[in-house]
């Protein structure tokens, strides 16, 4: 079974400082990995994804994530945080296109609340 | 414009009163699914469908039903809602094997 862990319920950073939101995963085969952001009372917004290729993936709003196969991690990063980045962030994994009951299913982490202080 | 549309967006209902949350996509996607979001639990899959007339249970199917009579629609049915089904619900769709997943805006459901 596939799973995702976001070890930090909350992350607090000062504006202008770099931020990291951690994610580790477990899945059979090569994973598809995603980050989504949710602002208060809003739906999910796609940030970025890793499918194959370069381990460093760049996404929306200046975010990037690094895929590390040996550590089974996909941490979200941003060099300089903004107050407007404050939101709930979800990491998700999708198993490879191999059929079976997990086919196509996105498994989400429990979410990390990012707060950026002025 | 490619989109997944859910209705209603907000609903307060009473225990036991049947309700349906509709989901429609305009991208000819084969795969559709429903998730519920609860604090500290992330999003959990309720049901999914790989194509017309093909549906299966996700991780938390109890108390829900779905149908897939047409490719574009995947309604979520709560036959007898209970307060523990108070949640934020998301519908999602994608092509089979696709790596771009589209989400609806979410439906806030409160059962009193």
C-alpha cells in the first residue's frame, strides 16, 4: 500500500527566510509525486509534480521540490518566504500505471500548516 | 476551459435526509474519484471509477454510494447522512494513466 508522511503539523518561518516543508513517501515502483496548497476556505491548488527526469522540480509561486529516491523524500522548498505563502500544504503520491486497486489513486499526507511571520 | 464542477458548494442538512453531490468534468477523462478532507487526516479516497459503469471502493466508502452512468458525471450519494460525514468533499478526474489530476472546488457538507 502506498503512503505519505508529513512529519510536521506546522512550520513557522519569518518572511524572507527560506522554507522547507517535509514529505516522505512509500510506494511500489517509481512514484508520481505532487504538492498542493490550500488557502483558507478554498479548494486545492496544484503547485508542482515529479514524474521523471530532473530531481529538482520547479513549480508555481517560486516553489520547488527535490525528489530523493534513496531517502524516499520529496521536500517542498522556497528560497524566500512571503506572508502570502501562509496556507495548508499537502504532499501526495500516485502509484505507477500498473493497474490493480491502487491504480490512479492519490494518497495524501495529513497536511502541514505553513505560517510566515512578517 | 477544462474544469471539474461540483454542486452544491455548501450544504447544511439533517441526519437521515438523502443527498447527492454532483460532479461533472468536461475533459473526457476516464478516471474520476471522490475524496473527503478532515483536519489532521489529509484527503482520503471514498470511491473511484475507472470508466463508465466501473466503480470501486476507496479507503473510506462506508455510508456513501456512487454511480457512473455517463463518462462526464460521477455523483456522490449519501443515502442516510450522519454527523460524522460532516466534511469537505473533493471530486477529481484524470485520463487513465495521466499524471495531471484536476480537482473540483470542493463541497462543504454539514450534517446536523
